[in-house]
């Protein structure tokens, strides 16, 4: 399945790397595409990766996230 998150607070490619790394660290996530221009992250994952875990990971990296 694919979940698209709206990410708030990204301003550079370093931000993109932080969000990407945080999301890839979640078990069950297979692919992450972070788009700075759209302020989104498309996350391919299985049922073991929950949306609340994704949001928490992004927030722990210092950004805000919502579905």
C-alpha cells in the first residue's frame, strides 16, 4: 500500500534526507519518495507500518506530518 503524507517544515535537501531516513527506519516500509516542492512523502509499506508510526517518525525528526 502507499500512503501520502503532507510534510510541513522542509526547506532544503537536507530536510528531505532527514524525513527520508526517519521513514525508512520504520519496519514494513519498503520505499520512500520525499518531494520538497510539493512538501509530501509517498511511503510504500505493508500492514506492519502504521500511519501513526510514520507521523511520529517525521515529528521526531523535527517536522510536522499529516495524511
